[in-house]
């Protein structure tokens, strides 16, 4: 499994996932906020299955896959 999620993409996924979880815990989303686990998991693993299917790689040219 080679990484396909780059730095800025990873940061945005962490922020979006944390925001969704917070809105689920303290805001109007309720249980739907658990969907925030998906962007958090893909950011921490640096691998997105949808990117693999679509052939997208945001790691950049000079970065080595982890």
C-alpha cells in the first residue's frame, strides 16, 4: 500500500474529520458526525481507497511513498 495522500490534503482531512466529530458530539449532526472518522483514518494512514480507484495521487513528485 503506497501513500497517495499528500501534506495539504492530509491537513484538510484532519481538520474536516475533527470538525465533523465535534459537530456530532456537541452540535446538530448527532450520530452522523461519526462520518468524520473516515477522513481522519485516511489522513492518518496517508492512503485513500477512492484515490487508488481514480488514479489520484496528491503526494507530489519529490516525496517517497510511505
